[in-house]
């Protein structure tokens, strides 16, 4: 997340447009859902084994989507920055 913010700031400073991708939107939706689910889990169902398993799965899905989104964002920004420099 910090790396993406730094890339966006650098692109903005150089007037390079970086559009939000579908992966970025999916990441935000997944993260928001999992945070809300984690709050519910912590408040009401943390004592249930199946709920703990589901929470762990959701956290791993969030990690995966966030990593994919970040890697694709870095690839796209590298392409845009290198074409701007040329």
C-alpha cells in the first residue's frame, strides 16, 4: 500500500496519469469486506472454530488480491515512467 501511494505521488508530480485498475477496485472491495467481517468476528463469533477458519481464509484471499494488485500496478507504472522518460 505504501509503495502504491509513493508511485501515485511520483506520477502525479510528473503529470503521468495512473488509472485505477480492476484489480485495484477488487482489492478495495475485498479489504473493506474483510475488515467489516473481522470486526463482526472479533465481537461475536471468535470462539467458533469454523468462524476462525473462514476468517483465516478471508485474510489469505485479501493478501493474495492485494499482492496481485500491487505487482500489476508496479508493472504498469514502470511502463508509464519508462515511456515518459524516452
